[in-house]
C-alpha cells in the first residue's frame, strides 16, 4: 500500500462508521484505532497500548546507523517515503517499515498539501541518521526539532558530502 492508497483506505474505513462508533485493526504488532480526532481518516496508532512517537523512530534510526551503513539507511528511508508499504528495502525489517509507514501516513492525512505531511517526520528520521555520522548535527537538537509542535518548520542541516534524500529539501 502506497501513501495515496493508505489515505483512501483510512478515509474509507472512517466513512463506514456510524456517528460515535469506533473500530480498530492490527498490522503486525501495531493497532490502528479509528477514527482519530484531527480529520477524516485520522487514527490512533499503538503498540501494546502505547502510542509510538516520532522520537522513538529517530532513536531507532540513530541507534541503528553507522558510518558503514549510512547510505543504506538513507536509501531505505527514501524507499519507504516514495513507496510506503510497497518499499522493497531489505535493510529495514518489515515491522519497522510498518511503523514508519503508519506513523507517517497519519501526518499525510492530517497535514495534506500544501502542508508538509509525511515530509517533516522523514526529515527528522534522516537527521537521526545524520546525527550519527556528521559533527554538524547533534541528536539532542534533532530530538528538539522533532518535538517542536507549533513552532514552525525547522531549518535543515547542511549535508555536505553525505547522501541527501529527495524529501530533505
């Protein structure tokens, strides 16, 4: 399922509900409870009853990145960004692709163009990897930018000679 299909899927599920009705379904270890509160198609994502955060994903990417695999991380993020659940990367596990997809699909539904949708969290995910290999990018700064709710769009880091994905512009 790509992002457009995901938007249509969630909006379709929400439109079939009666007023004040809710439902849920599971994808791997994720539970998607809908409807959410922000817009038609919105949902609440949980793992064992706890909502995963964008900072959780940033930490996982940071902890899994080395100078040796940085380009594979960037390529894998690009693949998920462009293809959603249809990503073909073997570097990220299926469950991690599902987590990234469902946490960013929510942004795509709630903040459609001209807003940044999934682009903004993918930029922070990339910066999580960049923080591991570049002295110009610190993890604590990335985490602060990840949690800057309502403070505007954060500035991007200079990537110098590092791989730069399409969503990091």
